């Protein structure tokens, strides 16, 4: 699969399937190899663009400050390279923040949002050790093929921890579905509820487990919920 120059870096990406376009944006320390199951499922009905974020996988990993808007710009540039003028943006954890910023700064790119285990801002009291534990757990469960250098993890983590778009959520006017675990300790449910209230017409589905709820027991429910979100055509009144 190809590597292409997008913006100021070379990015690794894959395109699978055919149909309506969908961009899958992974989370902290993730690479494409960890999302094969979800890419293959989505590719049954959609043309899926999946890629390694700045600092992960086979994409460049400059040792310089990263920001979420920077990574949203990376996504926009990559969509331009592959000829994907607009798409559903499905973002997980840090990838959800990238999807939010893509919708805010490049609104013509985003047809709908599916936000998984994410919030519009990070709690300042979130400890580094907890974020590192999440990364270790994620790497153990997903078993990605391309381990992330420690400095690149720190750059991504800092970008995610300093992002805050809560005051701009009212600018988002696309169908939005929020999928969140009720026991999430990394992105607390209360913060996801605040995000839902900030995005007019957004819908929320909650699951019994935590930040990685979609990996095992609740995977079928998760995929069914994604399928329902992909069928959304317009925003619905908030309930």
C-alpha cells in the first residue's frame, strides 16, 4: 500500500472497498494494522480511507510539537491526494478529536461524524501514567505491527491533551453519533454527554464497558451502532 506526501510529511494509507466514502481516524499510538477488522467490515459497504497518523505506524514521526489541528490538516491533505472530496469521519479516542477539528476547519470534507470513546477536550488532571497505561493496554490488545517510538507517543499525547473545541461545537451541523462506554476512565462519560449537548441533533449510544468497549464482548453491538450511524441522512432532534 502506498506512502504519499501530504502537507509537510509522508503518510502511509490504505483504501479499501467501494461505495460512499468513509475516513477512519485511529487513536493515540495506533497504526492501520490494528484496525484491520474494522476496515474490512466498513469496506463491505463503503470506500474506506485508513491511515497512520503523524507520529505512528509508517507515517513520518517528526520530533517536534504536534497539534490536533495539524493532524486534521494531514487528514484533509490525504483526502485530497486520494480524490475523496467528502466522507463520513469515524474517529476513535484521539482520532475523534481529529475528526471534530476536521469538521470545524474543513466542513466541506465531512458528511457525518461517528465519534467513539472521545470528548471535545481533555481533563487537565488526566495523569500521564494513565495515558501510558492505556497505550500499553491498547498495544497489547490490538497488537500493531509497528511499535511507536516513545518520543512520538509523547508528541501525540500532548496534542490530544491540549485540544479543546467545546466552545465551537455549535458550529457542527452534520449528523453525529457518539458511541461511548459508561465506565470510560480515560474519556469520562459526563464529558461525552457535554459534547452531545454541544452538537445540535447529535445522538448517543452508551455501552457498559470502558474506553476499549468495542474490542470484545460489545463488538457486535458496536458494529450494529456504526451501521445505524452510517445510514443517518440528517440531524435528528435531541432527546
